[in-house]
C-alpha cells in the first residue's frame, strides 16, 4: 500500500466524508488501471487488423473516450513495435476526459499550454484530423524535447512545438486561439498510486503554491482565447484549492467566462487514477479585461503573418530538393495544404499556416521552437535526406519502395536495434521499413542491404 501523508488522509476525509473516504483510500491497495489511446490517423476499431491487436493486448473500451482502451499490464504495448510505429499512445484512462471535453474541431487554431509529455496534445491532434493548427507549449526544455518526439511518433503534421513561459505567449498572441487546453502543473494527488514517491513530496504548502501558480497561468490563458472560445482546465489532483476554488476565483476575476461543465473523476467510482476537468467558455463579445491592449499587437502579428507568406530563397531551394526526392521516393505523398517551407540551418520544415492566423515564420521570431511544423528532412551538401518525422507522417503505400515485415519477425527486431537488413533483389534508393503495413522509419537500399536510417535515440538496446 502507498504510504500516504496523514494530513492528506485527513483532507480526503473532510472532502468525501468518513464512509466514502474509506472506500477511496482502499483503492491504494488495488492495482492501478492501464490505458492506451489509438491514433485514428493510423488505426481505428474498424481496421481489419484491430481485432488481432485487441486480443494481443487484452483491450477493453474506456467509456468516456472513443479511441481509448484499457490494456492488460502484462501485455506491455509500450515495448511492442506498434508503439514505435505510432499506432497508439500510452495514457492514463481518466486523463483522456479533458481533451474529449475540449472538443477541438478540424480547421481550428488550438493551444495546449502545458503540453508535455504529449498525451492531451496527441489526443487533440487526432480530433483535428490534420486540419488547422495545434500549438503545443512546454516551459521546460527537456520536457519540450519529449513532447516533440511524441508528436513526431504519432505522425502529426499540423503542430508546432514551442517552449516558453505562458506570460510571453499571452503578450505575443492575444485572442489568437479558438480553444485552449490547460492541464495545469499540480500537486499530483492522482499520481500517488502510480508513483508512490510523489506522495512523499506532497504537503499542504505545495498545494497552496500550485494553486497560486495555476491562477497565474489561467490569467495568461484567458488573454489568448478568442471571444466565443473554449478553455478546458484540468488537474490530476483531488483537493478543492487547485480545482473548484481555483476555477471560482478565475471566473470572479474574468466575468466574461462562464463554467459550462465540471467533472470529477474518482478512482473509487470508476476505473482510472482520477482527474478534475472544468470547461470554461468565453462570451462571444469578449471583455477588455482579458484583451484591452491587444489590438495593436494583433495587427502587428497579422502583418507579420502576411509578410511571412513568401518564404526566403534558401527555403524555396530546399523545398525544390524535397520535391525532387518525393517525386522519386514518395510519389503518392502530398504536402498538407495551407503551409510554407521553413529552413532552420540544414533542417527543412513544413510550417502549417491556417489563413488569417498569426503563426507565420516571422511571428515565430525569437521564440524557442523545437518543432516548427513537420520536419521534412535535411539539406546537406546539395542533397536531401528525409527526416524520421516524415516517415511517421506518411503511409506505406505513399512510397515507391517499401519493405514490410510482421511484428514478430527477426527483421523488425533487427531494424529497431539499428541493424541493416538483407535487401530484396534489385532494391535501390530510399524506402520505408514497415511493420504489418505501418511505417517504422527509413532505409536506404544499396549493395544488397537495407541500410538502417532509424535515429540512434530511437533504437532498442
């Protein structure tokens, strides 16, 4: 049983009452729930291959998430090649409720303000179906790197990954987003069963500090939301200070918002670790308190976006090299509409640019951006080399050359270790290595070998 701080136990008794608190506390003696969420751009329950996958992992539906499933812990889907292929994201089941209630729509401009490691970001992207723009922010550089890797693995082409404090973003992009997800940094009471060490770090003082920080971040989120937009605030903690009281204080400070829905997910009432979610909607007329000085800034950002519509000559030259590569290696692939090339040193990206949104290359100036769109590849000495992100964003049948192997084959194991594989007779040039029809990464065929181009950081030990 997880060792719980006495003050935490007492607060739970006050929150739930003696009888229900006993039922809640008993959950710490039970195994936790394990969940994954399918990536519908690659796999849905309608796919003829899904029944075999469901049997392999012992999948059962999560009631509140269309693509969410419980899995059997012993099946370890995170170590299966399908995970490397981006078919699903390992995610705690109750955490899936927040993005469902955000309800992002294709074509919208959406911000995930505290996004790492990427569960809600990738869930939002799935709902957007590759249309519009998703900005995923993480303040900590190391966590932003993990976020970018998860966005890449899931094959998301219409996302920017940035790392910034919320305040500067609010100054840069007032009233810029249709929807904002804020899964706030919290005291993590819902993590105690998963991570017993988290219980040792808990204190009443930490709860108060988290609540103060959450209110500051909510102020910045309010400024960035368009009139008529939706802000979802969530935590994985149970106390009222970080949940209901924080939300009530926010509404009092920003009366242009109203609470449309509030959900408590308790581990003794459902199969999950617990979550709190508040759906906040901004009145269509907005309010000067959230955006008063933003008109000039918005005009400047829109002007910057228009100016950035013409990419520089180096980016255009790099894009021509990519198109030459794609004509030969990816003849059935088409770049997403509404974007432009962006060159960061040798790296060529396809920057998503929804019409009218202030997110062109000029608008990103001075902003730390680990992933400014879809990484197409690198230009080295006049040659184009495709990026792993591109392999994850295409379908196997987009490629002129593919090598497809079953998940349990020695070839897949060898590829994931970074080894080369014997090439089919006559194979030459760039191609996709696939597992049961889903791309895992690039190879380059020559001299009778499929030479491995899986990034070293993704290879198994």
